[in-house]
C-alpha cells in the first residue's frame, strides 16, 4: 500500500484525476524536454469527454512552460485507462519526445506500462484485515501503523493536512456568488451556515452545520480553490466536514485529530490498493463512497471506538453506496457532486453510530465490500463513469 502522502494531496480543484494528475504529468514531462519550444497534449476517454468542465485543458496549459496545443479525442477506444493523455514535445515542427500518461485517480499518475505497486509500497499489507491483524499483534491503535511505517515527518504532514482542510472550510463559508461555468450554480455554504433558525432542534442544527462545512469545501473545489484530496477533489468535502464539525463541538486535541486522519488514510489507501478511487474507473462509489468510509473510520477513532467498530463503520459507509454513478452535469464538479458530499458526511456520522451499536452482529467485512465496489464499478456502463454521457448529465435540461 502506498503512503498517505499519495492519498492526501493539498492542491487546487476541481478534479484530482482531471486537473491535479494531468498537471503533475505535464510538469514531469516538461522537465525531460527543457529544449522544447512547444507542446501538444491529446486527451482521451473521460478526460476528453469531461475535460472542458473539469478544466483539464487549463491545468495542462498552465503547467507547461511553452505554448500548448490541447486536443480532445473522445472517439479513441482501447485505452489503457479511462483517463489517458499523450504529451508531445516539439522543437519547431519536429516532435522530439512523446509520452503517454494515465491519471489513475486521487492525483496519482503513471507512465504507460509503469507498474504502480513496486515503487510506491510503504505498508506491507494487502488489505484492511492485515492492518487490523497488525494492530492486534502489536496492541496498537490504527494511527500507530502509520507512525511505524511512514517517515518521521508524517505527523507534521497530517497536521498540515488538517490545517489546510480547516482553512478551506473557512474560506468556503465566507464566499458567496456563482461558481464558475455555464450552470450558474450559486454557492450555498454561507447561507446554510448563517440561516440556522435558533428554534431548530439541536440535532437538526448540527446536521445543518455538517452540511454547511461540506458545501464550503466542495464549493471551493468547484471554483478551483485549494483543497485536500480525501481521497479525490470531487469527494474532498466529506472528511473535512466531519472533522471540522466534531473538532469544533468536542474540542479534540491535535493528536486525536491527526490519529483520526491517519485512520481514515489507512481506509483510503486500502481502497486505492484493492479497487479504485477514480470516478472514471468505478463511478462515484469509488470517490464519495470511499470518502464516506474514510470519514466514518475517522469518527470512530475520534471516539476511541474498537477496531471492529471502526472497520464496520467503514464497511457500512461504502456498502450502501455500491453502484453510485458518476454523472456530473455539464462535466462540472458541481451537480450532483457538492450536495452529494454533504449527504455523505451525514452518512459517515450515521455509519459510525450504527457500527458502535451493531458491530457484534456484522456479516460483511470492509475488504469484501471494497472488492464488490470494484467489481460493480467495472460492470457499470461507461456512461456512468465520469463521461457525462448518462444519468443526470443526460437528463438535466436546466431548471425553471
Ligand atoms: S459524481 Fe462523484 S465521482 Fe463524479 S465528478 Fe462528481 S464527485 Fe466525482
């Protein structure tokens, strides 16, 4: 399993696979051809179909140091990954270098033919069950696994991640106006936050707060602001909403919040290892579904839940999002994405709550649900995997 540093990336939205990954690939490619006078980038698959709305062309153009021609080729089939892009470096009219990259989700990139596993393995575990076995054998909490296998700077890194998440929530709550793009979507976080009626039931008020925090991050993401992938840009609102809400309510120590982030991170890297966190590969269950599992596990860690309860909470959170499709309207990470993050944050809290009561009766393991999610994702029609060719993206005709 890879490092949590590969999971939590601080960067600009709106899409880890469509902006962060391609921008990273562009930087890497450009560094190999300092003599190039121009570049050509061809986007395929989901990058071609939703790259405009996701600002892929802007991301690669800004990342390359010379003039860039960006081509969209949605027709090409038989791609090694739904998010494939080709780079060419030119000196005058002469092509002096080519490289194909795959943007495999969460901002992670591979060169074509490159094996992901070998170079990046940090944890010697194949699945979540092996992580839990390690915890039992060493009588330790999940975050200790992270401290045992990552480098010495991981605690500070996770602190920085939380600080960034908090800053994003605050920026999002303060912002107003329309999000970029042709849909004319208004920001709603500020309104949600400021209009909670005094007479509202405490439980209803708190749900509203969680939603406001999720909207705040997801709206920042949609507007190209700085967010933390958790596990992706599109799903970046879920974990911060839950942490910001519970952190504010209970005043958890920094050490406890970092432990929660570490625990959530182990859930995320397990999914990356055994399935996918890419909407283009496995639908929104892979993005928001995984984010919900991560957040549910984080909640459990905050409240010192047992390992079994933590695993069960992550399992519940993903199980009930199996089959969730990715159909962003107009290719923008706005509808249904922003609202979906808010609903998922509430679901994470509910999953953790259920797990703490029912963990003695569970029948399904988290690893089973991760495998099922991936198989389901592969069975999903490509129309529901970040192509904006099906679902809401197709049905949406605007509202009056
Ligand atoms: S529908 Fe889900 S997977 Fe698709 S872009 Fe939106 S958040 Fe990402």
